C-alpha cells in the first residue's frame, strides 16, 4: 500500500516504476527492494519483481559495484576503506565489494592521495601549524577520506614528514 494514497499499486505499475528507477542509476537489490516497499508492493511480489529486473538487465549488482567504487574514487576522492563501508551499507555481498575495489588502479590511487595530501599540506602551512600537528592533521584527513593508515603514512613520509618518535 502506498503511504500517501493508501492504495495498492499493481504489479505491472510497480515493474514499470522499478525499471525507470533502475534505468536512472545502477542500484542494488536492497535499494530496489526498499523502493518497492515504499510503493506498497507485497514481500512475495518484491522477490518476483527483483528476479524479473535482474533477468531483463535492469538490476546488476556486479555492474553497480564497479560503477560505485570507480565513481566514488574519481569524483569524491574516497579511499578503499570508505568505499568498502558505503558498499556494505548498500547491502552488497563481500565478494562484490572486493570486485568493485579491484577496479581501483593502484597508481591512480597513490597519485590521488598524493594530490590530496599536498593540497592539505599547503592549507595547513597557511595556518602556521607545527610539523607534528601537521603530520597528525594530514593523517587524520587521509583516514577520514577512507585511505588505509599504512598507505597514508607512506605517502605522508614522501611529503617530507617522519613518523613521531
């Protein structure tokens, strides 16, 4: 039953809406399932619709995983940890999360982190922070973006910082 109109939507209408929803962006089964629940589709019908959408190619979680990981890395400059967390929140199985993360090119990954850290370092220099404060701030920034601690420390060292004694 639709929350606003208190009417039940027909299966054909739900399928048409779901096709449109999936055609706009890549989606996961969980995302589509939630949307169908909002439309007021019954649980048994949701599974049928999900199978039909998958068979028709509207719903493909492998494609979603690759697009999501690549897009968040390129556009938002997220690291692997953040991408992994967000993919898990979207209900993707671990094997598809790994598949998506495998799409990230290691050279691009380190170049992106280098660029982010260099920009952040310049901003911190203008604030007049000390070397240790700058190191801590750079590390915190890289971790917030979702980069791994060992990778972040390695790239920070390349910027001329040493680990604290």
